[in-house]
C-alpha cells in the first residue's frame, strides 16, 4: 500500500500540505481541518504528523466503521460511525483527528495531494508492505 | 407455560411473530432530545393497556435530575404504605439520566431500574448496561414507567423509528434470556444486517425469575463482531421477579441511526474533548493499572484474596489457597481478547468480556456451546469462593444459567453459601433438601438447586426465597438456632450481601448497613481506604466518608453514567492530588460533562446536592413502606467479626493483638469463647457509635430519620414527604 512518508528535516513550515488536505477532505481551506499536521518546534524545525495506516484503530471501533480498503488504506465509513472518538484517543501515533467543525473523526486517506504540493520533498508517497 | 426452549437459529421468526396478538397500539409525536432531556416519560399500564406520554414537570427535573432520581420519584407517587412488590400499583421504572447516551465519554450507556423489591419490600435500584436505555431515550423518553399486571405474557415494543408503542400477547417464545434476546432482536430488526440488529435491544428475565424472589433483568445489545447478542444485568433486588409477575415477557426497543449528537448537548465540543481525554488516559494507563480492558473485574479476585477480603465459605474467611484459580490467570485463556467490549458505544474501558463457545455440562442446554457474558468479580466470589468452589469454568456455567434463567448471581451466590453452611452445621439435611448434598464445594448440588429454581420445584424453591425468609423458615420449621442464623445469614433489610468481607473495615460495615436498598457495594466501597491505608482513623472521618461517597456514587445513577471509569482508571498523576481517593480530575470531568450536556451551571457541591435529594427521598420512601429506621440498619455479626471458634482461631493472631492493643485485655489464659465475647462487645458497640456519627453527618435523627430542616435545606419538604417523616420524629 502507498502511505505518506516524511522527512521532517526538509520541512520549511509552509503548511501547503495542511491547506491542500483540508480542501480535499472538507472543501475548506482551514488548516485545522487537515489530517496532516505540521508543528513548529524550538529552533525553527518542524514535526510532521500523519497517519501511517497501521490499522490499530480498526479493532477499537465498536461498530466496524473503520476498515482497511482494498488498496491498504485505513478508511472510515461515515454512515456507520457513531462519533465515539475512541479511535482518536487510541491512535498510537496521534494521527486520528477531531476538529469541532467536522462531524466525526477523520484521517489521512493516502490520496497523495499533500505530497504534490510540498515544495521540498518533506512528504512523499511510498509503497510499503501492508 | 408453553416454552419452546430451542436455539434461536432453529426457530422461524416470522412464524413465531404470527402467534403474537396485538392488544394495544399507541402512536406518539417524535421528540428530539434537548440538552440531555426529552422531558417526557412513556407510561404503560399493563392492567388497562393504557399507554400515554407524561410530561416531566420542571420541578421534578430540577429536584431529581434523572435516572434513579426519576425512578424513586415515580415510586413515591405510585405507592401506598401497604404497597407490596406484587401489587398492580408497583412499578418498574427504567430511566437514563441527562448525560446518558452520549457516545464520547466511557460508561454512558447505563439504565437505572427501580421497583419495590420482593426481597426487601422497599425500593430497590439497580444499574445495567446494554443499549436499551439509550435507544429508549433517543426514541424520545427520559424514562419508561410500567405499572399494572398483564393477563397473559406480553411483549412491549417501543418503535422509536416509527414513533409507536405496541403491546402484543406473545404466548410461544421461551422466556430464557439467551434464546429470547437473540430471537426478538432478529424479530424486531428491520433486517438481518448488523446495523439493523444493533438498533434493537431487549429486556428480559427467565424461568427462575418466575419462581424465586431473586429475579433479575437482562439488557441486550447486538455485538457486530461476535454476531450475537450480549447481555448485561440489572441484578439486584428481584426486579426480574416483579417483571415476570407483571407477565412481561420482554421489552423491545428499536431506534436506528445512532450518532454522537443525539443528546443535543449545549456544548458538544466540550463533551467530545472530555471524552477523548479519557480515551487517551485509558489507552495510556489501563495496562499499568487495573487492566480492565483485558480482565474486566475478574482481577479483583486476586486483589481481594491477597488482602483477606474474598468471601470464602459464607464469608467465614477472607482468603483461600486456591482463590487465584478464580482470578485473572483463569481468564487469560477463557476470555476472548482484543474486542471492543464496551456495553455502549464509546466505552473504551471495555470491561464487558465474554467466554465464547462454552460447552455446557448440565441442565436443559447440556452439550450446547454458548457465549457467556462475564463472569464478573461478584459472580466469581459469590458462586465460587463463597460456596467453596474454586474452578473458574464451573462458575462460568453457573453464571450462564443464572443469566439465562433471569436470577441475580450475587443473591444466588450468597444464599447458596448460606444454605451450604446450614447443611454443614446440620441445620439442613438431605431429607430437607430433597437429596441435595449441599456441602461447600459441591458444584453439582449448586447447579441442581439452580435448575430447580428454573423448573419451580424442590429445595430450589425454598432457597429462591432468599436468606431473610429462609432464616425464618429454618427457625420455625427445623428448629434452627435463631441467634446463629441471625449471625451467619448474610442479608440486611432482606437483601443478600454483595461479595466483600467487611470484618476488618468498620467503614465498610457502615457502608453496607446504612445503604438505602440493602448491602450492595455500589454505594460504598471503603475497605482499602479504611482497612489497608487507614485514612479514616476517627468515627468522624468514617462518617465523612459515609456522607461523601454514597452521595458521589449515587450521582452516577441520576446522571446516567457507569461508576467504573471514575476510579478503575486514574490519571497518571492522581496519587499526587490532595484527595486521590476522590480522583479529582475525573470529578471535574463529570462537572464539565454535566454543564456541557445540560447547559446548566454546575459544581462539585451541586453534584452532591443533586444526589442528596434523591438519597433522602429514597430514605423517606423506605419509611413510608415500613422500614428506614435505625433498627433496619442492623447487620449480621458475620460481617462485623468472627462468629465461630473456627473463624476466630483462623485469624487468632490478629484478634488477640486487637484485644491486647485496643482493649487492653490480655488474651493469655482466656478461652476462645471468652475472647470472642470481648471482641464482639467492642465491635458491636463501635458499630452503634458509627451509626450515631453517620446519622448526625447526614442530617438525620439518631433513629436514622431525615429531619424536617434537612428536607427543607434540600428543597424537598413536600407536604406528603414531611407528613411521612413527622410520623418518625
């Protein structure tokens, strides 16, 4: 499966990825609605947090709303979701998102749109064993 | 009765539905929940088949909040001083609280059930998980109030999708819950799709609930992974007996498309953030703390056995070399792990574990492989160690049959232990028991007694009356020593003890003795704080704990929450807080949640006050129904100290030391009987002093009666309440 991989040392904090992600997922340019999150650390370096598609959220969901799609990406069935946010609290990578203006949890869907906007190659798609 | 006790997959659901005869149908206007409340109750009278919607008056909402508060208020209104459990005017009320049904904070799926108990003849309240309460609420009702008695077995179907209630006579279905819940879930669901099946929940009892006073209710939920119904129990006080006496075969609710905003809270963002915070805490800490997600409450067996608190052989002893055979090690293999075992959406504490594919060895379903919910700690201690049975699989089987027959494992365990001790002491014999050799450890005899309760025959019918009534019977009919039976019969107010040895914790003795409903630990669990950590050395300290904790714990039952996520998981830095036993951060979570859902200003102080109103009304209801005064807070000496020479001598060093260091008595040269008498005098006096101190702290007279001033302070000095109290002042 293809996942978003990161090289944080290349990140310049432009947040183009966040804006793109928010547009793709929510048709909005609100960076807080992005599934990929850039956090500025001390000395002007950046952390990049994005789902690694590990799937640990899948057995946490009480209604089987979270599943692994055929291409390997972990997806959320919004119709089934009961908005308990257990997946947010139990994500080992803190990559399952909650944002108050979005109904239900959301996450990276491995679409790759963010990587295409990144000017430095700090994020990129890579094929990994699922 | 006609009882087709076949597995649900062998039954044609459509054909069976045709056997139902509709006797009443009621359509209602849909109503969305606003800030945690529907502000209306669904009232059903099974004598007249009247179905109506009762608005919840603003004053009732303000004073009694919800859940058990509504249950007690409705019972207060419905009953007369001479109302008995099997009178038509007795009610079964199932209510949630305002927070109940949120999907984001663990433990928000509880229902609170109240009725007049066939064991205690006063109000009993019992909490239970499963989906019924939330689905009923989201159908538009804060409470379901059932009065009257049907002529024939009925099913009440609340269709929250189509806004109607139907009462159907249902003559054919088996009443045993593992079959009935599965069957009715399929019968009333829109289709066999998982999402439709999980939109249905069933409340049911079982055969033994019809023949005993210890009947309980199973609340179902459909587990989408196991593809089966699971059952949670409103266990205490014989509610299932009342249910079957009203000829209710089942209550069924259907409500689809459950989402996280159906409570329409004032501040959904706050609810979600508070929930996520606790999810994360459970994720990070559960493995280092109680491991509820792995072992549920079974881990308590090991802890209680280690601290001499696990009841062994009718509470004579507090530990046993084989005690751990009932603990977590047994359930590493027996439980199915890795499933999201919450009994409502979003409960990540996930303690509702189950034993899959368990092959039954006795009874009508012998040879069948079944899913067994639990066992919980109380069942392991009650039906296991307390009866001298130290085989986890045997307790699993006992648990299964108690559940499907609709009886309470706590009362069953405690009464079985009592019967076994009576048998070993020669009070009972094979002639009386109809051949059952009820020695401690005889699991086959225990199971046969249980099956007799279901069949309505033999000694099981005697035992099913409960310890309180058995004591009287054994004294009157078999010449048993009344004083001995009073000492060893582990009941108070008519309710069997739950499964903790309280001999070395005065605060817990008081906790059991001063409960409104009878000796159940949900109101108090102070043993560790008192006995192990000695955090309440004075009577005043203990009285303060017996003021605070019962009120704090009562609040779960009026707000609509489960107690376990309060202190079976704790923030990592909780031990650094000023009062770690209160788990201050979680108390703040509850304050935040109440405000976030209802939009009302709230505080820790108001939390206690909400509870105190309900607690005191329940107390006055006990007075109205003939109990409630000091003499009913008396407890059996087995829960206070050693009754027999063997008990004393089994912990002789401890007791001798207490005589010497506390009482200044030199035990050397004294007989065990003399030492027991000295210890008993001291302990019994101490208990009475504790009652004096607790009553004072609670604002009650020395006879345990709330004062008019207390009722006025709480805002519940209604004329009829005051009139009742005045009779006892």
